[in-house]
């Protein structure tokens, strides 16, 4: 698993009423350059897919090539937390290489 503290999933921003900028005015990964931030990393909240077939950028797809399979404990965690059966996912995507 990879931890990215400022990924745009479930991102929120609080500002004073007179501020006209919104969360849409900031790149999620650059927000800490402009304001204090708080991140919560526990419990695991989502799974992000990386590839050439979705909104991943080229760098994400390259980084995803360096990922390895989860160990048995990691697979159990994915099954329990996200209802993802890793063997089934591998089976489905093995024909899409």
C-alpha cells in the first residue's frame, strides 16, 4: 500500500466567509504550500487504481509498475476492509495485459 496524505479523495477545505476561493482553486497535492493541513490516515478508506485506462497521469502508471502483490495478511485485510478478493481481481485482469 502507498500512503498519499493529500490525495483528492474526500478532500475538504474550511475558509472564512469572505474568501472567494474554494477547494477547486487548489491542486490537492500542493495545498500544504498555501495553508495548514490536517490529514487522517487511519483507518484505510479507499483503494485507488492506477493505469493507462483511467484518470491516472503518466507518472502514476509508471509508479504502479513498481508495486508488488500483497502478502497473505494484506490480502486478508483487503478482503475484510474493502470486500476485494485479490485472486479474483488478478484473474479478471490477467487477460488485459
